[in-house]
C-alpha cells in the first residue's frame, strides 16, 4: 500500500478483521488519500480501528467512505473522537450506518468549534463534507448537529436526507443559518418536514449569515430547491 493513493473495496466483505489490517497499514501508506469501504460488513470494532489510525497523526486519508456498514452509535462515537485529530480528512460518508441520535450527537460534538479538543486536536478538524443519509437520526440528533453549525467554520456540505429531523429539526437548522458562515449545501429531503418547518427554513434563508447555495427540504412533493440568492432576490445565483 506504500504507493497506493486510492483503495476501493465496495461490497467486499472484509469485516472487522480486514478493517483492522487496513488500519494497521494506513500509517505506512503516505500516498493513500481515498479509502472506500462501502458495504464491507464493518461493525463498531472495525470502525474503532480505523478511527484510531485516522487520529494517529500519520494517516494522510482525505476521503473515507463507510456507508452501509452497521457501525451504529458506538462506531460513530469512535470516529467522532478521531475527527479533531484527522488533519487531512475532509470527506466522511456514514449513510445507512444506523448511528441514530446518539451517534449524531457525538459527531456534532466533534464539529463544535467552541469545544477545545484534548491532546492538541482541532475541534471540527478539516471536515468539509459529511454524509448522514438514512441514519435513523431524529429531532435530538438533528438539533445537536444544527447547534454545532453555530460555530463550525469548516463544513461546506451536510447531507441529512432520509432521517427523521421533523419540524423541530428544521427549526434548529433554520436558527443555525443566522450563525453559520461556511455551509454551502444542506439536504433535508425526506425528514418529515411540514409547512411549519418549511416556513422556518425559508425565513432562515432570508436571514442567513452566509451565502448558502442550496437547501433541500420538500417532502411529498417533486424535489425542489431554494437558495439564499433566490430568497435575497439575487439575479446572479449559480
């Protein structure tokens, strides 16, 4: 793996044993930038091994794809603890991993720029893309992530499609819009958001502290998009 820059094992059943071996090799793979382990049968133990490698200070991985592995909340907590120390990691996919509210709250804590990271890490790390599709995240988990956005200055894309944030989660994200200056894309499709939540998001877009590019939230309707440029009457929207 010394000269490997991309390792893609989509659908290969490597399990925790394979994940542990890969984790052990990551420190001596300076060229490895992309690690794609989607659907590999990895559970919390394997996720913990990868998290340890990410936080070692020697990993150069920039993109980690762990979607469709049942790492659940325990695995998410391990990864969250590694985020502040994974200085090169900018893209993390955790869709369909069953992390739930507990896992989402752990990730939120890692993203929170107001929280100092012990041991010299940087709160929030360098993560700019986070995919949490269909992770069984409810209102509490969504609210925790939205709260972290108040101070996070790095994250650019947040994918929350297919969770259960509901109107209370939409309200939390709407409030975050008035504080966050970095996020460019927020996907809330399929979160049970009603007209109440939509109205709050529209109002949040009007008062956003940043130039949000795209916010998706229409449930039960053809997929629509709104941008802060549209809400602010800008004619030069991308």
